[in-house]
C-alpha cells in the first residue's frame, strides 16, 4: 500500500519536467541510434494518439521502449507519469528490463490486472471503505461449488470450460441473465446448456459476495467503476499517468478497453501497438476491433507500420505471407506484408508420417541432428495445437537423452543454485575491490570469476545430469551478463556488478528469466511472443489445426492466424509435419491442414509427393536406426485397439479391470519421489504415473520385460532398471550411485519462461 502511495504521488508539481535528471539532447539522440526509419518514426512520435501496426519480428518492443526512453531522456516525459501496459508478466518484465537498460528507470510496465489491482488497493478505503476483499486466485473450486448449489452434476473435465465461460462473460461485460442471449447472438458454442451456465454464473457471483472475495475480472470491473463514479479519484489517476502505451492492443477485451478509456479520459497521450493477424485469443473475449478502428475513433492519430522482419529468413517470411494471403475477414484486410531483412536460409521442410509416435520419434532424431550441428537446445522448440499432444514428444526426447523444458515448470530464479549465485554476486558487488576480480576485464568476466567458486567452468561438464543442469543455470547468468553489458554500453550507460545485481533482482521480481538450455515444448498459444532458431510445428492435421470445434468462418480464420504465429516464431529452421493416423497400424484417414494447401509442394497440383529436397514433402521413414515397424497396441483385456497415450502405456482400456499390485505401485511412487528429490527434478522426469502403473501391473522380472513397457527407454532402463526390478521382486531397491558427471538426465526440469500473472488470462484451450 505504501508503494502505491509513493507511486501515485511521485512526480507531481509544476516543475516536474524542469527537474528531470534524464534530459539532454545528446543523451536522447543516443536512444535513436540503430533504429530503422519506421522504428525511429515511432520513437519520435512522443505525443499521441499514435497507432503502430507491427508485424511479427519487426521490433515492436524495441520501437516502443525506445519511444518511452527517448521521451524520458529528452525531458518530455516524467518517468513516474508513464504507464506501459501489456498482457503477461513475462512481457511486462522484459519491457521493464529494456527500459532500465535504456536509462528510463521509474517507468511502470505492468499487466492490465496488475496496474488495476494497485489502484484498487489504494483507492478502495476512501471510495468504498474498509479493506479490499480478498482476491480469489483460483476460481475453479468456487465454480464447482456453485454448480453443485445450482443442482448440476459437473464432471471435473467440464469445470475448466465452465470457468472459461464465466471469464468470457465478465470480460465482455455480460451479466448472468443476459448470457443465453449473448451466446445466441455471437454464435458462441457453449460447453453445455446456456441456461444452466447462466445459473452457475449467477450462483458463483452470489457465493463470492457472501464470502467477501473478488476474482481477477472483478479487479478490472471495480477499478473501472470507481473511476466512473468518483471523479476526484479519476482525476488523481489521470493526473498521474499522462503517457500510456498499450502493447498487443489486438488482444484487449471490452472490459480492458473500458478501463483504458477511464485512464485516458483526461487527455493522456496514448500509443497503441498491435497486429490483427496475431489475434489468437478471442475465446477469452479479446477482439482486434479496437485496433482496427483506432483511426476512426482518433482521426488525428499518427499511424506507423512496421514491416521489416528482423527475426526470420526470407524463406520463413515467404510462407508466413502466403498463409495470410489466403485469409479472409476484417483482420485479413489489414494484414501486413512482411519483408525479411535477413540473409537467405533453408526452405521450410514438410514431412508426412504414418502415425503420431513415428512423427514424435523422427522429430526427436532431427532435433538431435541440429544439436550435433551446433544449434543450442534453448533455441529449438516443438509447438503443438493442444497440451495433450506433448506427452509423446516428452517421451521421444527423453529416450534420446535430450533435455527439454515445459512452459510453466520451476521458475529460474527459484532454483537453489541461482539463489546462491545471486547472493555471491551481491556480496562481490558490495565488497568492491575483490582480488578475484582484478584480472577480469569486463562484467561477464567478473561474473565468471565469482561463479567459478560454485562450479562454473568455461566448458560444460560431460553428460546432462544434475551437474550439467546446475552448470546451465550458471551459464545463463553469464550470458545474461554479456547481454546486459552490451545493452548498457549501447545506451551510453555504465555496467558493473552492482548494476547487474540490480538487474537480476528486478528480473526476479518480474519473473523475467534468461534462457536455459533445453528444447522448449509448448502449445501454439503459449508460444506467442517467443522465438527460436529452429521450430518444429507438429500434428498439423485437419481436426487438430483447425481444431475440430472451430465451426464458423471467423473461428477457422483464427486457427489460420494461430498457425501464422507458429510459423513466425522461427528464425532459420522451420519444419511442418503431420501424421496420417493416430497410432501404429491405424487407418491412414487423416489429411494435412487445409492452411498449407497451395503452399506446400505437391498440394496444388497432381503428382507424387517428393522425398527430401529443399522445401519438399518428405515421407517420414518408418525404419531407422534399427527401429522396428510397430503394429497396433491391443488391450490385454478386451483386445480393442488402443489410441490414447495412457492406455497404450497400460496396454489396456482405462475402463477395463486392472491387475495392478497397489502395494508395489505405492513403493514405486515412494522410490520415484526419493529419486526426484535427490536429483532436484520433478517426479515425472523419473517416470510418469502411467509408466509406474504399467510396471505395477506387469511386475517385470527381467530387464527385457521391463524394456517392453512403454515409457521405459534404453537410458531409463540403464539408469533405473536394477532398482525397479528389485522393487518388483519384493527387495529393497539397488543403490545405483554413480559419478554425477556421468549421469544422463532425461529432461531438464526447468523452464526459461513464466506463465501469465493472472490465472485464466490467455490460457490456451485444452
């Protein structure tokens, strides 16, 4: 609360601009160095309204952060009077980091919810009285209770859909009584009877009131209502924030726009940035209409288009432009034709496989080839339409000993080795003339010298076990020091250990982690805003992309935009693949996504698909490296062909009776937990629950029998086989102590990215 008060009161007074320490023509001009003409036009358009249409990879974050920094360092902006708003904590943290490096400390960069919550906490006592109601961080449990009180039986799998519907209704400002009519009017496909959902929605709202709690949508609603009803409070906020920037403006909801209009009603200078072709969150209530109609509402607005793509090669950009060339609808009318600024690279590769496991295993082998060519694991991503597609890729990568990271895993700054390293760096910064640092020529060298006492070496250790993972964390801090120093020098600012430690503290608070080695596995929705050297877009079949429940023209077009987002994540290497059947031996009834028709070779004319060749459709090999062609997996009980990943592991239908030894299963889980704790990794890294269940059902007696269980690859057999077989035999597990440097971890348990700061905001559909 004190921080909010200081924030609101900072910078007031008639002489605020005259006393700014950031002014100076030469200092300001340095911020403009290196910008292209369009980015420079954005940076120098200091008075709004300004609308920036920025294509993927065109440097929009660079343009708007330099605009803010130029305004601050030229004395036009008072830092405390600038508010930059975006949609995720990661994006806000990145923006704050860039602004600090550009010498624009004091500027606020927040999510909509974070900015609104601070205002609500500060003004609630005087506007409403008393303390702010407790914030409900997860509404699923309350939705479940509301459904029960409404007389509805709801499956656990339905709760997320019900919760999402309530969130959609609230951000589109639809009250419970109006929900059924709104569903009919918008053509929205409700997960169950709209009247039933309206009843649950109403009961949920009443339950919140009874308990004195609010949810994240209420934060926006209540803040907007206070500003609308209390002019004196609105004036204080508007006097504080004179310059607003909204990133990803194509994703604002009606509720967020309502709040934004309250913030800017006093004549604040507004700059919005977005790309209608990257609108992929309409299921949350987001709409590109406010971006597309900005100049209608603000005829005097400055309009700048960023189309120079610095991220992707001409080959990737050509495919991205081709995807949008076939689009329809209002967003397509405002599409941006990207122009690559990079040298030519390899053509995108299109690969067709017989079945999904083959697709996953081949993708893993191709990733291993890229690693052998020198591409870093953190610069490779496998992207899919739904989260349920990840398991088979986790297994395929683990079987080859390739580290991977799932978005949303343990946060970087919470790792023990990182906390320890930051503490050492802070101590060295305070000590000043440390003998260890005498010979270090620069910040990166000083960082290496400090971290050497914790095991950092210029070259990574052998293998990829816990020791390697610790080294990767420390290496990420060294790389970040190099990047930090380069950015500070470019901005004409000093870079020393004290400044770097302050940067690390700010990043930790903002959940803005550096990259960590490990192939990224993520959904297309979760990949928004990220980029990699190599991207594998997998599972590109009709029914998956576009998803089967996309029925209307606009829903189909949003699926096209989702693929466009995936394509534009790639800098150099891009692979697009699909499988003709779900499981080995299944009927080859699937078709590649319609979005690639006319773009992939062979899709626009008759003739056989090619094998290999630049940009050709490669027929995925069914035999490689001694791998046998697999047949369908049958249920051991009813003989039905199994398609679900968990059922294939268990080799039975989930509904068929289990022969699992529950005592053995409990022992296996206890052993797994001990292994995970010892290695400092999540339990699933050792074995998934489904694999443990399969082991407890089969109770293998020999290594060969254990190896036949799906999920037990060669490396896991070598690493854990003796212990598991001992447990199956009713004996204590064999102690398989090894030199840590020789251990091979199946996955990296860490992720270099953080989830959005508001549960439910921009979650992708399951």
